[in-house]
C-alpha cells in the first residue's frame, strides 16, 4: 500500500489518517454522527471525514482509522471506524490547537505569538519552561502562570478524554471529573468507577457502568448492583415518583441491570440496612431517605399551619368583598367569592382553574384587602416569569421561591427555614402544580405557623418536572380547602387560545384555523395550525416561520419574543436538533466558545439545566449570552437582568434555548409560542401536554405539523400515575380531622 502524506498503512481492511479538525459541518447529538473537514497534518489538503465521532472539537488533532468512499456529489470521503485524539506535532496543528480555545487563556492572538516564537517546541516550553512565555510581549508573570495552570488542567482533561473517549463521556463531564478529583481522576475511575455516578453532576450510572464493565468489574459484583439500585431509584424519581412499589422496583431493576433477582434482593436488603434506601412505614414501597424526609417535612408543616391560630386582624369578610368588587368594577361569581372567603377563613387553601376562569381577579382582590388591613404578604412562584406575572397581576411584589428563601452558599442551605421562618402573615404561591417535594418542603418549613397559605395552580397542566405530585396529593388528602374554577369569565377578547384550552380539557377535538404555509398565516388570529406531515417539512416550515414570517409579517423578535416548545428531545424536530437549526437560522455569526458540537455566541438564548445556588439561577431559568471569550474559555449571560460568568466546567449545566421541552416551559408565558406536533411524537401525545403548550402563549400560538397528531393528543387523557407517599403522610400528620374540617368546595 502506498503511504500518502498524513496517512499511514493500517490494518489490511483499513487506513489511518492524522490531522487537525478544521470544521464541523454536521453533528447529530443522538448518535454522534459527524461530517467534518480534517486538514492533514503533513500537507495542505482538506479531507471530508464522516462517521460516529463523539465529543470531537475544532482544533483537535485526530488519528482516524477507516476506509475511503466516494460520494456521487461530494467526492472522496473518509469513513471513520475508530478515532484517537492526540496532540498535534506540526506548527500548523499546534497553532490551530492553541487558537481554538481548547486551552483557556490562549486565543488566536497569543497562539500566533507563542507559536511564532517557539515553533514545534511550543508544547514542551509550556510544560517544562513556562517562564520563557514572558519573553513574548504582552505576557507577564500572572498571564504566564495562568497559561501554565490552564495547560496542566487541559492536559489532565485530555488524558481522561483519551481514556474515556469510547464511553460517550462529554468534554464538559471530563472537565468536571478533573475539577472534582484533580490528579487523582484516573485513579478514582479505575478503582471506584461507580463513585463518579454519586459525586459528579451530569454523570449517571450508565456511564459509570460502561467504564466499570470495560475495566473488568463483574456484572453481579455487589458495588455494581448497589450502585445500580440507587440509580434505578433516582431514575424513577426523574419520572416523578417518590415511593416506588418494591416488587415493581425489583422487577424493573433486574431488567435494567441484566442481573439475577435473588442477588438484587440481597443488595436491596443491604442498602435498606445501611439506610441508603428506606421502606415506607405501612407498605412495600421504596424511597430515598432525602425524599422521605421531604415528604415528612411537608406533612408536618401542613399540620402545624392548620393547627395554629391565625394572625390576621379582624376582617368583616362580606364588607371586604363588597369593597373589592367596587374597586374591580364588576361582581364576583359565587365560587370566586367563596374562594376569597376560604382564603381568609382557612389556614391552608387551594385555588385551581384554567385560563380565563378568574384566578387573577381573586388574587388581586385578596391582596388589595390584605394590604388595606396592613397584613404582611409574601408572594412567590417557582419560576422568575411566573413570579413577574404574579407581581404584575396583583400590583405587588413577588419573587421566585428560591429568592424568597434566600440560599446561603456558605451554609449550603436556605436562610429561611423552620428555625428562622419568614416574617409574614400570609403566603401566596402561584403555579403550585410545579412544586416538587424538595422545593415544597423547603418552602413550607419556612412559613410561620400563624400565617395563612394559599396555593394557586392549574391541575390540568403537566405535573412538576421534579419528583412528587405535591398539589395533587394535598388536594386528595382533603387537608386543605379547595376551590375549583371552571366558568370562563374572561375570553381575552374572544381568544381562541382560551377557548381551545378549555375544549382540550373537555376532550373536544376542534382543529385551529389551518394554513399550508407560514406565509399564509393571519396576523389577526391568536391560534393557527400550519400543516406539515413529515418531520423534514415540519422543520422547514418552523424555521421559515421563526426566521422570516414572525419578524417580517408581525414585527416579532423571534429570539426575545417567541419560544419554540417541543414534545420530545430527540428527532428531526426534537429539542436538540431544533436548537442547532434555529441557532443557524437566527444567530449564525460571531465569535464562539465551543464545547463539543455546540458553539455559544453573543445573543444566544440559554436555559439553565440544574439549580446553581452560588449564582442564584435555577433549573429552567432562561438567559441570553452577552459576551463570549474563547481565549479564557468563559462566557457571560444575563438571567433576569443579572449577569453571570460561566467557565467551561459550568457549560454542561447550560443548553441553547431557542427550543425547550414543553415540560421545561411550565410556569412561564411567552408572547408567541411555536409548537411542532407530529405523529412521531405519539409517546408524548397526551391531553395535558398539548394543554400546557397552548396555555403558555400570551398573544399567539402556532402549531406546526399534523392535525391528526393534535387530535391524538386531545383524545388521549391517560396520565402516568406518580407513586408517592405524601398523601398518607399528610393524613397521618393532620389526623382524621383533615377530612372532617376541610371538604373540597363545589366547582362552579
């Protein structure tokens, strides 16, 4: 076989090439299929390479093994079978590598200066004689030290990436491993691989298991089975459960871990003995200890508030109602008036209803009466957008629950708690259907016993993203007075969004106004259906709607004023691919900070994926990139008007947010909502999903897809029951008086 520049003979059936990855043309997040341009290290020729290439980044030097193929339109291509990331050896490769931003602190400018000075000896100089960097104009003692530190950290990350590159571990996860374990990272991985699933956010059991099995750990080893059972419980929690039936837990864990049921039963008993898992008191259900504690704290708090006398001043409720109606300029409906009476008369009450049923009118009247009586009120909601909407509708102050409770990073806990309760006499929580058990426990513990609690929500929406069904369990326990609003008092000037939402809840399939092209939409309608049958057609029309129709026909900023909500993460019109395509259509140019296949640019929309108490931003918060600095490997983003800096290690907690899941949209409203909807989404097509999506739109909603998929969703009223133990805990804490004193109010 002839040896070409940059290529060496390999196995009889393949060939090896080596070069610098210049450009990623296409990357599929689901299967890591990549189309890219590779510049041969010893030559000046660009090669198109195709195949599964997980976690590759521009600037990397890759050794690729594979075969040459010929595409009828694109010519010769190298199909990759295996790859290995290496440090480049040529001056061009070194220049490209250092200038790519892979090493924080070195961008293109300093990369050129350093390589111009030291040439092919650059890497050795940085590693062994970093003091010589100060010979370069502009590099002083501190910058030289920072470059050396970044180089050593990147070296550790690279070594781990080479070690883990066959396991699907992302660059962001490798950075986290190094940050957590430093120079001991590989030792931990080799000796205690399951430890990383417990200690590193974003690395789960499956990744740890792949590493462990490849390192020779037995399929039925006790460390694997115990780690697997804990993973199974966390998996069930991610699906919303807090207390899973033991038999089903073992059956599903056996299949998940491909193990023997008897061995798993033994491992479960070991975990129960160590209190890593617990059984509930009166039934064969399994919980994590932290979850059980959260449910107990909720139940105890509900009982404590119910059983303590009110701190409200004397209020003549009927006169107060007349006064509030005079201020509102209209008479309240009978059930609306009852809701107000219960809020004053009961320590714990619930108000639930869909859009247009008068919840806002009740809250405005309630807060006006309380303020007139100089009652101390605290209003909160799970998300910033919901809190802002609550503040606007009541002309008062509202904040997120996290901000209300004030997290102290030094203590690793909320400042407000059962020992230091909030200073308030009345707490109103909007979008209460979003409360998971842990946030609800923190909130309820901080409410003083003398205060009243009113939870407001829409039980027809999707349940909380986190585990539990707090609002539903509280309602079913009958420990709170519940008022359900169903009469539509406000049609938003004959809003099709409101009417359709109520039609969906009633199971009526009324297809919104249909058009065949985004260019045919009627700017005067607030709900329309753009027909598209195939995923590719749906994607094309959605992109045209967002990039052309909305700004041109309606003067809508597609980034700041509209939000794409997708039923699923995967697929052509899943969240991942939609974000890549929408970024390409709406914000394709400018300096970029690259992590894996994602490039972050100024102006990009972001979503926070995990609670970050140090930065005071939380799961589901939306922000906008305001600055990127590829040289230092940092970006700055604004969340709720506050700017925060993010290092590479933080980027795994962020994602582009041109498109987000419908679940992540709970508690928020957007001026314009765009929803792709196809039969391919059949696993997610349920009534509460499409109801939640449509009710997120404040001014306009566009459905793009197949009307038959919409009909499927409306007809499917199946809900996945969540296994919890909160209702039983509330009943035990409140006693039988719960049922006797707090019946559910009749619906209007």
